[in-house]
C-alpha cells in the first residue's frame, strides 16, 4: 500500500508569498520607490508591504485579504496585480517526493535561479499586456483591504469557500430589539454579521444593497471595505463604518458601540 507525504499548507503559502514579495520588491527598487511613498497611493501600511516582500505570513491578516494587498501593491507598480494575486493562496499539491531531494535541485547552478527570476518577470509582463488587450476590466473581491486590506476596493476573482449568497430579502424588523442597525452599501464589500453570538450572515454585498439587523445583547459587524458601509444605529444619522479599503470590526450594544480597526 502506497503512502502519501503530508504537505504543510502554511509552508506552501509562505513560499508563494516570498516569491511574489521578491518580485514586488525588485520592481519597487527598480522604480526607485520607498514603502512610505507607496503607502500614500495604495493606502497600505508600510509594515504590511514589508511583510509581503519578506514573505512574513504571521505579520499579515487572513490569506483572503493578503490577495487584495498583493493586487493593489502590484497595480501601484504598473504590474498586473490581479495576475499576481491569483498566484497566492493556491491549494498545495501532495507530492511523493520533496523537490529539494531531487538531483536537479542539488545540481542546479545559482545562475539558473537568476535566469528563472528574469523569465518569471517577463512572463508576468507579457501576460499583463495580453490581458489588458483582450479582456475587460474585472472587479476582484473582497475589498481591504484587508486595512487590511484590507485590507481588497480589495477583492478576489472568486469568493472564498466561506462566502454565501446574499439574501435579496431584507431582514425582518423586531421593534422590541434594543439594538437595530440599518446598513446600506455604497460599494462592494465582504461582511460578517454576528447577532448575540450567532453568525447571521457572511458574504459579499453589492452597491445599493440594504439590510436591517437586530440583536438583544450585542451585534458585531466585520467589514472588508469599511468605507463602503453606511450604518445607522437605532435610527440615528447614518455614518460610514470607516475609511475605504479598511478592515474594521465594530460591536453595538444597548449602551455603546466598541470598534476594532486594522
């Protein structure tokens, strides 16, 4: 009976992130840009961009938001951010033998690594040009980001496995509930709604969507694009949940609202 070797997903994702981060750092340095200068145009904190360049997975938010950061960072460097983002967080393949154990890996000269890097840059540039010439602009979800990027507007080409379709019918109003929060979307955003400790909704809402959520003790809203979410707490004046592209989590209680922003 044959056995299969187990693959650590985090190790694979770190390797993917490090490869993309090396490419982004090389492009940034070639253009003579600093992380601080890019932070003003991308609205991504320099520490997050540095973590991407170093492949520091622990210093970044959830993988779904990291893809949005990579896309925005790549676009700022005139690269195809969407193509770069699609190369991160891909499911690892189960291998019977580690690549590092093959004879080719042991005998490969260092100069071939440089040639491979240059080939990768040329391939991404060529693919970026081809996509701009032949395909319409595609909106990617969710906004960030994940910041985060968020924080990803941050988005992905496809929703994550945990996303569920938005219910087109607004939630019924409970006039007796002490917490009532009306939400209206001005742009696309990923959202998670938790009412009294139970997740009521997790998915992506579109511009123009409106929802009313109620709770007795606590209502928590987590948004991937806080600037796109207008909220009205207990019929008060509507206000933005945060800045565009920022990931923010806020909890409403009968007495006050407590927020946590990245």
